[in-house]
C-alpha cells in the first residue's frame, strides 16, 4: 500500500527497525508481465529465510566437533588399571593432540550428567564420594 516502515510499525505497535528487517528478509526480485523486474514482499519467503538463519545460529555440540576426544575418553576411563581422571585426560589430550578440538572439563562432566556419553556417574568413583 506504499506505507513507510514507521507507519507500519505504529500500526503494529512494533519498532521500525523490526519492520525494516522483516521487509528486507522477505523482499525478493520478481519479473512482471512486461518482463520488467520489480521488488515484492512475501511473508512465506521471509519465514523461510528466518528459519534458515535460526537453524544455523546455535552452537555445534562438542560430540560433533570432537568425536575423537570422546572416543578416547571412554576407552581411557574404562581401562584397567585406570590412569586418568576426566580432568587429567582433558589436560593430557590438550598437550598431546593439540591440533584436535578438546572440550573443557566442566563440559565433559555436564555431558555425562545429561547422559550424552556412554559413561555414567557410577564409572567415576571419585565423583561418587
């Protein structure tokens, strides 16, 4: 209808910047009947662009970033006699495999508590004390 971003924002009780970003997200180039290009807004396009951006904005799990670390961690912590604790293994891994990604000790403990690893708290005798 030719309304400005400010007028739309006033009508919808939103910030003009929000309206501007939404219009930018959903406006695409179209070809008219006379073969002349024009710009048009489509809510469906804006939603697809928004969903794609949201899907890419979260942190990647350490399980995906450092599979070698977690594979070796499980092997080391189940080894008899056991040499490493979680903390000592994290430090050992950082020193000996410095080119590979390595999570922090609290992250490893959090993953165990959440059940995201093959290990359980019962396999960590010092933690159960």
